[in-house]
C-alpha cells in the first residue's frame, strides 16, 4: 500500500515524458533500410561534389586550355598530370569543373521544381479538397486545363519567345511541376476531411485555414515528401532533355543534359569520357533519389508495403 | 435543473445525394436524415438519444454542434437562434458546445501531441493566454480526467482506447462548455473501460454543472447516465420521457421492441420473457413511408397510419409519444416483462 502510493507520487511528479512522434518512428524505419541509406549517402556525396568542387578544381569551367586545343583526343584525356581529372571537352575546357557546374545547375533545377510543387501543389490541393463542392470543381478544372497543355511544347515556346535564361527555365518548370502534386494532395485531403479529428476541430470553432495548416497539411506531408523525392529526378530529366535539345542553360554555363548532349556528339572521335562522366553523375543521382524515395515511402507508410 | 439551456424546434437536416450516372445539373436526391425533430435540454441535465443505426442520432447531434448544415427549424440556445449565425459567430459559439466522438483514436490528430490536442480549443478561444497558463490548465485537465500530466508530450498512438477517450473528454471540457455532445462515446470501448468512462463523465458533469447529450445504442448505458431519454426512428423522434419511466413504461411500439431487444444477463429470465421481434429492415430514408414511418414494421399498424404523420403528443407528465394508437389493446399486452436494470 505504502509502496504503491510512493510509486503513484513518483509518477505524478515526474517531468513530462518525451513522446515518440510518428516522424521519429519513420526516421528509425528509414535508417534501418540499407538501400535508402545508401541512396542518401550517394546524394550527399553528389551534393558535396557540387558544393566544394569549384574550390578544388585546378581549372575554371570557362577557361580554355590552349595546349590541348586541336588535339583533344590525345592531350585532353583524363589525367592527373595535366590537372584535367575528368579530361576536357571538345573546346579544351576542363570537364571536372564543367561537371561540377552542371551538377549545380541540374540539382538546383530539380530542387526548385520540387520545392515549388510542394509549396504550391500541397496548399492548392489541400484548399480544394477541404472546401470541396464548387470551389473544388473550379480549382481542379483549372489544373485539368493546365495539364492538358503539352508541357514540353510550352517550355520550348517560353524559351524561344523570351530567350534562353535560367529564370525562364525555372518559371517553365514551376508552372507545371505542381499540377500532379495538387491532385495528390487534394485526393488525400478528401479522405482526411472526413476524419473525426478534423470534425472535432470544426466543432471546436477552429477557422478553416488554421485547420488546413494544423490538421490537414501535417497529415499530407508523408505522401507529399515521398512524391517530392520522386519529382526531383523527373525535373532533372526534363531539364536534361531541354538542354539536350539545345534550349536549356546558356554557354558557358552547362548542365548534365547539355554535357551529355555534347559528349554524345563527340563519340565518333574516340573521346568517350565526355559522355561517360556526366552520364555517371546523372544516373547515380537519379538512382539515389529513387532509393531514398522508396525508403521514405516504406518508412512513412508502413502499412502500404 | 429548471432553466432550459437549449431548445431544438422542428429541426430538419437534408443531404443532397448526387444521382448516380446523372448530369452535373441533375437535381440530387434528397435524403432527410433528421425530420422535424424537437428536443428540449435543461441545464445540468443528461438527455439520452437512442435509436438503431441510421436513425439520425449522430446527424441531429452534429446539427446541434453546427458541423452539419440545418435545412429547417431552429436551435435555440438560451433563447437565441443558432441556425442563422455567421460562420465566425458559430465558431465563437463552439466554446459553449463541445463534442466527444465515437472512435477515440480517430478523433485525435496523429501528428499532434496530446498536450497540443487538449490545448487546441483553449488556444482557439482564448488566444491571449500565455504558454505557461495553457500548460497549467492542460495539466490540471489531464489530471481531472485521470491521466498523468507528465504524458502531455506523448502522441495519441501511444495510448489505449480508454485513455484516448479520456483525452477526447479533456479536450471537450477545457473551455468549460455548458453542453457536451457525446456521440456514442463508449461503444468502441470494452465493457470495463465503458464503465470507467461513463462514471468519469458523470463525475465531471456533477462537478462542472454540465449538460450532456448522450447518444448510444446501448440502452443500459443510456439508462445509467440519462435523466431523460429520446428515441429516434428514421430521423423522427418517436418518444421522449424520463429515463426510468421510458424504460419501465414504454408507449411507442418501436420503443417496446427496442427495450425488449436488450438482453437480460440471466438465461432463465431471458427465455421466459415475451419479446416482440421487429420484422424487416429500416426503410430507406431517401423514400420514407408515408404517414407514420414506422408503420411498415409496426405490430399494431392500421390502414390509417399511412395517411397522417403522427404528432409527438404528451400522454403523461413529461412523456411524449408519436403514436395515436399506443394505448390499443394489442399494443398494451406487448409490454415487456422485465425492464433493463
């Protein structure tokens, strides 16, 4: 009797216990997944490469090495002596520096695209789904209309009409990337809206936008994050395709797509490194994103495995 | 126990069901979930609301709370009509009327800590409170419902069903409301936990002077907690009376059938009693029967039952029945042998 009272007292005066949130649970599950952790490490290395590459590269990305110009196939090979670790491009520019620069651009395009999708798409979809009825109809029909316009066509027109610039590229990608996200967020919101905790908030008198921010969006984030990690590579692929067509970033800036395009054009001259180096980074990064996305899905939604 | 807190007058709730395969402009089918329901709730009183699944109990409750649009009638709160209020006024009114839900876990946001869940109504209606005041109030309320205040940082999935329901009750009571609508608060819990939660609700009601609208399909629970009981069938209120009176002396044939369906925990008594068993299913609320909606299953139905809708009339002190033939001989001998304990 005395002992139980002592225990009860102890419990009652204990400091607040730290709870295990669903996020914390997901984190442990994610780090138990070896493929996902491997993908994450690869992505971190690629990111590191893009960030510290410019500081270690002996050459600048727009500087032409006049000594190799004209005999790139022999003198421009990857070598430690000349300082061209990844070789040079057909104009004698250092491929290592150019790959670093291309990685920066490609990652930026992917991340900005996914970021716009997450911010705009999630809120747009959540608002449409939460209010439902006519609001939902109008908002989703707008999405349908935008989706039915061929994306590549619009992007190419934008770049041709307004000139090729990074800003136009971001605008073009931003215009389209959020559409799918809005649909996904709206679908999830429709199921969440009928959950009792949302009704409880409505009954309590919480305002509709507070409900969206406090109750709907946090419960959407699991799906949204997974989709966003899969969106980054698709944005990179789009940008690469545009650059491959010669419409993407402007010289002397470059991106993976532009580098791969250039490298594939030089294949017949026996300078395979110009193709393989950017291709390696491209493929490895996409794999990294896919593995991380997969791991996140398993971690955030253990029931759906 | 005398002042009328809330008066529901001829309340109707209609949902539009889009017709399958119809055009967007095809008028939707009208589903009348609640039809001309009138209920009075006094201060400090518990009103039990019973009826089978689909009888409109929950919809009536939601209309009172304001989460479902009302299509007709009035909800008078201390004499003031709540139906025509603006969205902001309805939200402000939420402070006085709170709700406890059936599925305890689904009613708590899985991404919020229990402390945040309980604090939400407080922060919504009293935005000026400082963080420490909120924390103190939440702690005190957690203790009041029998949870350790140290658990505020835990998440709902770390609790059992009964504990989750206590959290739901704490959330409902933190703004010190005058009416708490309990929508089958115990039907998802097992029996021993049911008793704890019902007793907790009763204690809190006594301490805080609450009125309760208690919905359940378990008559023995309703009988235990309610002062008065209203019986619903297909969106209509068919009988209301003091709890003891209704159980001991039901008048409406539906109420009789409902009470007789409660099992008696003694096989001998169970076998010996006379049980009027209802035939058939609840009719579709999309096409309710004319006149008295219960006539399709009523043991004492007559041809004239199809003509006029029976009014809810007072037959004894405080005992209202919507059946003009309730005192028929045929109905009288269907009185259940034993009442519920």
